[in-house]
C-alpha cells in the first residue's frame, strides 16, 4: 500500500515525464499532466497541437479523456507541470471538463517541482455549469409536458 506522499511524488514524476512528450511545435509551451483515478491507476497526458491551431488539445484534457475512455469516472488528483518557474493554472476549458467528473484536487507544479499549489476543481471554476443543471431542466420538463 502506497502512502499518500508516495503517490503524489509518483503523480508529479509522471506529469514531468509526460511534459517531455508534448507535441507543441507552434507554442513551444510544453505541458504534462497525470491523473490519479480512484481505481489507483494513473493516466498521463501532454498537450497535442495542430497546424490548425484551434484544434490543439491541452495536457489535462488528454489525461482525462484517456482515463474516461478506459472506463474511469472518479478521480482523486491531477498533477500539471509546465516549464514555468511558478505553478501554472489550467485553462478554462480544462476546468469545465474537470468539474464534469467531480471536485478532485489539482496539483500545479513548477518546472523543477520545487513550487506546488493545490486547489480543488470547484475553487478553480466557481459557480460552474454542471450536469446537475441539465438534470434540473430534464426533471422539470417531465413534470410540465
Ligand atoms: N496548455 C495546456 O496543455 N494546458 C493548459 O492548461 C494551458 C495551455 C497548452 C495548450 C497549447 O498547446 C499550449 O499550452 C499553449 O497554450
């Protein structure tokens, strides 16, 4: 049984490894992510850019989509690392994708791992639009029509 600290170290190490796989020839901004599912498995992701710039996908979403496509739905923590000297926060699109799957912990890590910031997804995206909003309308709709 791994201790909490050991798992975080592993998660951060994985995010750092993933950063080196980033396909970022346009921005040159490499990002790595590692997502710990409640199953105990870790899913990595890196940003994957495209000549049609708008098609680029962030590291966090790659990690989440990999995990979900493997059957995971519940997550504990997501580590994200960039080449910056300060921890960088995930973009708005990734925050919206994160909250879809719950209020897990996001660990933002500086390039060398010396600086770490932690936030819950709900802190990163306050007042989020969530599946519960859709459910409310669906429930009301079934009463009205
Ligand atoms: N990027 C991420 O991978 N994650 C973020 O949270 C912010 C931005 C990527 C997208 C793009 O490939 C590059 O960083 C510059 O925006």
